[in-house]
C-alpha cells in the first residue's frame, strides 16, 4: 500500500534546544525512506538546517490570540521558557501545516517518540477521525497524533481554541482529554492495550479503570500490537533527568502505585526481535509495542546504535527494582538546560538537600517583614 500521501511531522517551537530532533529525523529517514518527513519550526528553533537530510521544513508563526498565562501558575512562561504554552501551541502548528497541505494525511510524533521498524502505517487508514493516545482518565497524550484529513484537522483546531478560551492554563493533555470526553464519537485512540493484555496490565490502583473502557478501544483488524503513551517508555528507559536533578531513574513505581498511570508496565517481561522490534509475551500471545515514548530524552536511543542501547534497557528490566543512575553527562545536560533558561540559581536552591535550609531562611525573612 502506498503511503505517498502520509506526512510524518515533528515540531520544534521556541528557543530551547531540542537534542533529539536531528537524531530522530536521521533515524526515521533510514527506517522509512518512502515517507515524507516534515519539521514544523518557528523562527527561534535550532538544531538542524533547512537543506539537511532532505526534509521538508514548514515555517510557523502563531496566529491565535493567546491569553497570557497566570504568572503564579506552575504553567507560566517562567517554566522552561514556556514549556506548557509551547506543547499546546504545537498542536495548533500541526493543524496549520495541514491547512497548507490539505490533501495529506498527517501523523505527528513527538521528538522523543521511538517508532519501531514494524510500525503499522497501514492501520492508520482504519482511523477516520483525529486519533491520539490516552494516559489516564484526566490526560490524553499527543505522543502520536493522526489527522486523516483536512476537515478533521480544522475541527480539532476549533476545539483546541475553545479549550484555551475556557481555561488559559489548560495543558495540551487536559485539552485533548476534555475534547475526547465531550466528543467521544469524533475521536479515536491508538490502543494502549489489547484485549488479551487488559487482565494483566491494567493498573488496579487507578481509580478510573472501571469507567475508562471507552478510553481503551481496539480497532477491528488483525493487528496484535499497542502504542505507548508514556508509561512503558518511562518504566523501561527512565524518567526525565531534568525532573530529578540529573538522575536517571528506571523502574520507578511512582506512577503505578499512585494510580496515576492507567496501565502497569511492570507486569510483563520485554523482549526484542532481530530487527529491533519490541514486544511482550503473555501466555501464547506475542504483542508488539509499535512506539515508545522516551521520557528520559536519551539521545543514544535515537542514534545509529539504538538497537544495542535499547537492548540494555530491556535486559535491565528483568530486575524490577528501581534503578537510579547519575552520570556527569546527565548532570551537565541538565545544568546547561537550566543555564539556557535562566533558572540555574532557582534550580540549584531547589536541590532536596539544600531546599529545607532555603525554606527556613525564607520563612524567617517573611516573619521578620510581617512584624
């Protein structure tokens, strides 16, 4: 089946460096040479050149009249140079690209999403509505976002703007979840579980499991595979070191035991085949994982040695104990990111061993000023 009308889209907005963009593009070009690759970029983006690697670059500038976020909110522009605003904005950027390429089918992937060689592009034709991933009862994830036609893209854009108008601090994940809840027949999900895996991988601690059967649909096909929204990638390949002071944490049970994640990725053993495809086996059934969300942003997993690097993670997953690793390269990467954002002092003062003393001094100063 020809995929000439399918455009595989990545987005980079803002001035913050994107360490995975160039690596992921190079990897995708090798794995899927027949599919058009597109990078949506604003004028501040970096990390690639326009004529590099035979990709299509779509220049983007926001046309939405976006209200200013609450400066006291954790989603203000001060957090990672507008992280929450830009993650929402990239969804509008994808619909803008579709407006300029109305005959295309668009599959957007986040720059930290790993597509495997057996990714079933042919299944996309079964989806006739906007399709994305689900994380839990309150949040959906655009780690994959498929727009089958221009009309569905325009509809989604309108719904996103309504969400923004209703709540200036809404995140992309909350907005998508609200849209899917309000319009259940106009949205589809990439399956995060198959019917055979539900009994073993549903997270019993998630309070929304019973009411979320609609969040785990499976398209009627011969496909025996799932798409990772975030939980499997976090379990196998670690949490983002930037959120944990330069530490790479694998097999963290926080999202499982708290009930945050709808699925429990710790229940099954992971394996890889000779081509580098990832799968789990339950009873006599093999289930492939077609995409993996690399929350830890590890560049080596997108390099030419990605198979070897992922095999290390798969091998480590045989031990379900939490594994924490700190390296000079990770600490330096996080340091440079904070320096780039202008948050280095605040970041250093927030270290767990330092923060109690900072808080004590701050409280004393406040008490003194109120006297």
